[in-house]
């Protein structure tokens, strides 16, 4: 194994490979990668460098690491031998002239007669160059050889054109005149000796790595392996290339991650600093000012002191009443209303409340549950202070039935009488003014209504009038039936039903009729017109009617002025003759037309041509 100057950075912890998304995005500012990611990178880097060292060591230790290459000296020997062989052959070929001659018709033939040899200028269609495939020569034919040239005429190696610049290992050893298959030794090609450390930087040469190539395996050339390593270094440092130093080292990052005190953390209440507990597990904060700030011990102690003082105070809740205040409040019949159930007979009620009032005072209040209906003016006696009249808010005595058994009434003393509260039954309504079953309180007491209620009803028109009686409440919808057949075409002309005037013509099969007035169109349409001699297309104004409920068999459209009249006539039977004698459907007095688009007659209306002298037309349709 070859010797290396530096020791491999052994790292056996395999770690965890970062996800592909992180390899693509790279490290970002403030990233804190897991330790397992660092372990994975260190382990991969160690494995790659170990593999590179193993490959280089094996190359150096090989017995013949460059057995397939030719040395410059061996290549030169082979070239010189090839040149000598070529010279010997061409010299012999050039010296044999008997193989060249000319026959009849100026053709080249083998001859030994000198008189048959033509002059070169006499040869027709001779080529300008002679590739080896066109002729062959034996060595004896060459009379002038390179080797026989004088030293001054010899061609040096540098003067040989087209010679190879290098000789591939496939060439034979320089010890062979031609051919050869024995292997070249390292010494033949000038290879370095197969010893440890024998491969120098000059032999390896420069290599260019690319940190853009992510690792895909564990085997590759030196360039590939170092490119993978450069890519991994760049992904760890987060820089734009593998050569730029990282913002911090992995060791520093690891120290920072494991540090118990980082970023100038302190247990003191210092602004914009990370809070850290001290050795006793305590930390300080500034005095709270917002509702959600952290409370300090001093604030908590203050609250505890206030709470203790509050609990020990004789009257900790000055804003609240004492028991004595409650007793006084209970006895205050002006601020609250005591309740009692009445006794005694009708119209003379007696109640007892606790605490007992000392006297009637203005505003004194009491709530009483009546034990028996009153039959007229009534009094009340509270705790034996004396009977006082019960009055309505309007000052009148209560009437019979105003005080009902088991009902509760609140009343206040006005210095003279007890006045009913929240009740002022008054009014002049009578039972006939109120719905049946409903009650009301009036000056004369409670009354029950007698107005009847009428529920929903539907009325179908007949030949006689129908009415809804007065003096009743319509509690439901009153509906007068309608009928879709109530239209003019269903009513005889001259008759009217519920305000709808009929236009149906009396006769066999109830002939139908409709009429009206309508303006002509503002634009023309192109239709086929028949005149005296031919059929042609003309632009005509039209009238368009809609809303019919039958298909007309005859239609008359007419306009009259003080100076002229014009008419358009349509008959489904086609009895209108043109001047050409042809039976047509439509006539405007001077011409006839077929019913073809855009002219039409159907069950909802029609469109007919008109002479254009008037703008408004009367129409009459029959069926």
C-alpha cells in the first residue's frame, strides 16, 4: 500500500442521511441541523476518502500499471523501421522499368521493348494522382531508392509529412521489424516504478471537480469521488461553493448546541436578553405593567398582605350592608314591599306583616293575596293600624269583582287611602266592541266580548250577489274564485261577464273573432311577391299581431285616410287570385304572396305584408 502524508479522519458513526428536500434547499440562516446529520456527512466523507486512498494505493502497487502504453523511444524506433522498409521497397520498384510499356491505341502494357514506351505527354486521360489501389510494383522495379540518396538528399524525420504524433499501445514493440505481440514493460514506456509513493502529482495531473454533482454511489473515478465530496462539503457549509469557508465550524456549532448558557442568557431582569435560571433555579423579571405580565414575589406578597388585612378588618366590605342595615331595610316598607295573605270578609280585608310597621306613612307599600272576591268598595287594615279605603289609580273606589280571590295586588298608602299599583282599569268599551271569548277591564269592571269571528271561506260566483255580513271579525282569508276561461273569446259578442266584454260570434260552431289596431314595422323584410309577369323578391313592411287564442281562417288588415285606402287580405283556403291567374294566400290589392317565412299565421298571432302608405292599421281576424 502506498504511503500518504495525512491520516484518514476516521469516523464510524453512520448517523442519519438528511432528506432530499434539505439536500436540494441547502442550509439556511439560523438552521440548527441534528447531530445525526453531521455524523452521516463525516462518515460519508471518511468512506469516500478511504476509497480514493485504496484505489490510488492499488494503482501504485500494480506490477505494470501502465502496460498498455508506448514509450516515446519505442515509438520512434518503430517509425524508423517502417520508414526503412518503405524505402527498400520503393527503391526496388523504381529500378524495374521493364514492367512499363505502351501498346496500340495508347494503352499501358507490360513490355520489355523500349520502342514501345510512350512519352508521358502522349498518354491520354492519364490520372493526375496514382493511389496505391491502381497499380502495384515489385521491389525490383524501383531503380531509385531513398536509401541510395546522398546525405544531402535524404529526408530527415522532421521532414516526413503525415507521420503520427503518438503511437498507441496497440503498436508492436520497437524490437520488432514488423508485427509483434509481446507485452510492453513499464520500462518500455517510461512508467514509474511500482513502489509505494511512486505516483507523483505530475503523473496524476490536474483534475477539476464540480460541487454541483451530488453523490450517487461509492465507486467512481478520482474526479467523480472528489466532486461528490465537494458537493457534500458545500451542502454542509451552506455556501455557494465548497471552497468558501462556513460561517462557523461544526465543532463550534456542536459546542453551541450543547452549551447550557448561550446567547448571553442571564438570570437578571435584563431587556432583550434570554432569561436563564440561576444555580438555585430562580430568574428575575421586571415589574409587571400589562395584564398578562409575569407577577413577581413582591406583587404576590402585596396581594397576600392586602388579603390578610381584609380578612382581619372589622368591616372588610364597606360597600356592602351590615346585618343591622339589613334589619333596617326589612322594616323599610317604602324601599321594599312586604307580602301577606288577607283575612277578614269581602270588602273588609285584614293583613299582618313582619316586622310590624309603627304607623302608616306616605309611600308605605304592601302586597296582599285576596282571600275572597270583593262585591263593592273595600278597605284594608294593616297590623291593626286602622282600616283604609282601597282606591283605583284614578281615585275611584274598586268595583265589584276588581279584587279576586287568590290574586295578588300591590298597593301604596298616599297619606289617606291605599292606591292599587299597576292597574287602572278604565274605558267605555262594551261586549259588542270586543271579540267573542276575549275579556277587558273597564270602568264598569271586566267584560267579555261578543263579536263573532269568521274563518276562511271561498266564494264561487253565481247569478246572485253574495255578501259577507257586517259586525264580524274575518279571521281567515275570504276568496272570490276566478276562472281562466273568463276571456273575451269565450263570451258572446255584445255580452259582458264580470266586466269582461265578449267577442265570440254566435253561430254554428261558435265562430271566433278578434280585432285591434297596430302600427306597421319600422323596417322591411324580404318576401316573394307575384306581379303580372313574374315572381320576385321584394322588401315589404309588415304588421305583427300576438295574443290570439285561435288560428284565423281569414284576416283583413286595412288602413284608410282622407285620400286613399289600402288592404291586405288573407284566406286559408287560397281563393285570392293574382293578376297572373295563380291561386295565392295573401293579396295586398296589387300583388299576391305565399305564406312563407318570415310571413306566418298560427294559433297565437300572425305577420302579414302591407302597402307602406300608412303607419297604423286596423285588423280583423275570423275563425
